[in-house]
């Protein structure tokens, strides 16, 4: 049997917009349609909780995008579909639910030009089963992988086959029984004839293997019931050289702080004086996801190190809120962190980065490197070092 052409598929969907816009009428023949829709969108939200953009492939009337928006509002939504009438309906419905940008492209996803690494989430609901040859599947999965940002995910809900012939025959027999239970023998024959004419699904195993082949670092099965499944793949987050160095420096600093007796604890933090860091009664809290500069750990640790015992038991958050103007020991704290840098053989720029210190980071580095230690008398008075031996410290924490 000759399969339906792209034109024939488009024409059929053009004539069935309102039915497919309603999950209760448009997905009757799809087993567990609502369950799969919930699973792939919830999974996408959990994989990319800070997503900003989605691509809905074969968007139809927009059901998948709408469910995604119910979980992650204000997304920028890019909608692609063969049917112009379906696309119009999707744009109308999606635009009402998001304050983000809505873009629409009529055409085959294989032919539509979209910039690579542009989407956090790609949804493909009941669409990929229209692909025909191996080359079509490989080309499409390769393109979808390229369109994802690092850390993004592709989530699929679709018609599938089984790799083992006897099991494939069995599942389709069961599916036929399901259809007959809904609408009788005539409905069963109508749907199965339509599937034979228009669809060319592949097994879940085939698609998961293809995901791995084109580059997805992880693949997941969310649901499977007879000849329908929900599954997806995750694109690995890229680790830059800067991130690798930052991670190494963070470990060095945390090990040092724990060694000298400044307790550290990783936990989620909200808005803080320095991103991802907060002082809490002598403990240095840090949020690995929001920590921007490892050296900020040393700076804030310097505040803890120079506190009195009473201050360590009471100060939470910004030290300045507990001190009189100009009494926050900032110069001594910076000098303490410089001494720690030297002790750890880290570059001064680790702490004195361009974003901090009111633009004076380079000036501070230059002065310290030339032996100009403003704030040193306070460190000596606290019994932490000798003037003649600095930056060598006698001890790191004030009694």
C-alpha cells in the first residue's frame, strides 16, 4: 500500500481542526493520551525547570504547548505544523496563555529553518510516526538534537511498534479490541485502515537507540501501553574550561575552609548579598547552582574568620547590618582572603574578579602584589599574623 503523502496528511488535518483541539474528541483512538501528555510535560519541567523556550513539533491545535505552559508559564513558544489551519488555531490558543513570544512555521520540521541550540524543550506529540525511511528518522532526530540547548530535552508521545513480530501482532490485536470497545467493528476497521495508509511508526527501542546514536546523553521511558508510548532524551550540559577551573577552585577553597574550622554547608538559597552565598551564625552556606565566583567563598569566609565569638553566634546575612558604618573590617577581610589565596597557590583574580570590588579589583591586586597591605594592622592586632611575615598567617580564625 502506498502511504499518504505530506500533502494528503496536511489536507486531512486542515479539515479536522476543532476535533483535534479537544483532547476528549481528538485523541479517542490514542490509548492513555492524557496520561502521556501529563508525563512528558511534567518530565520536561523537572529536567529543565528554568526553561525559557519550547519547540512544539507537529503542534496540531496546540494541546502539548498549552499543557507545558500550565507548568512553566511565560515560555517562548515555537510552533511547527504541516497544516496552516491547525497552526492558526494553535497560535490563537497558545498566545492567550503566555506572555512570551509565539512563533509559527508551516511546514515539515525537516525543512523548516531554525537556529541550532535554541530550545530548552522540544515536544513531539503524535507526529514522528509520519516519518518513513531510516534516512528520514535519522535526519529528523539529528536535527532535533541540534536544535536543543545543552541540558535540554526532547519528549515524545507517539504510536509505536514492537521489535518482535509475534508481540507486535499481539499488541495491534489488543489495540483493535480497544478500538472495537469504543466504537464497534466499523470504527476498528476505519482506524486501523487509516493507520495502515498514513502512519509508519517505529519501535520505542529503535527511537531510544537512535537518540543515543545522534548524541543524547540519557534516554528515559516514561510510559508504555500496547502500541503507544511516552519517552524522551536529554542533551548533556556542556562544561566549559572556565567551569572546570571554577569547580576545581571551589573544591580547593571548601576543603581549606573545613580544614581551618569554618563550617560550610551546601543548600538552595534565594537572594543573597553575594550570589549563592550567605553567612548564617558562623556557617558559610552556599548554593552550587547560583554560586558565580568561587573566590566569593573566601571573601565571605574572611568575615566569619574575623568575627568575635559572639558575632559568629548571631550574624545572619549581611555583616554590615550588624556594624556601625565603616566598621565592617572590609579591608582586613580582603587582606585575609589574599593571604588565603597565597596559601592555596590560587591566582589573585580568583577572589578579586572584575565584577566585584566596585571595579577596583586590578588596583587591589597590584597593591597587594607590591606589598601594600592596607588593613594589615588589624590582622596583627587580632593575633592572626606578624607584619614582617605576611602573607604567611599564624592562624586563620580570630579567638
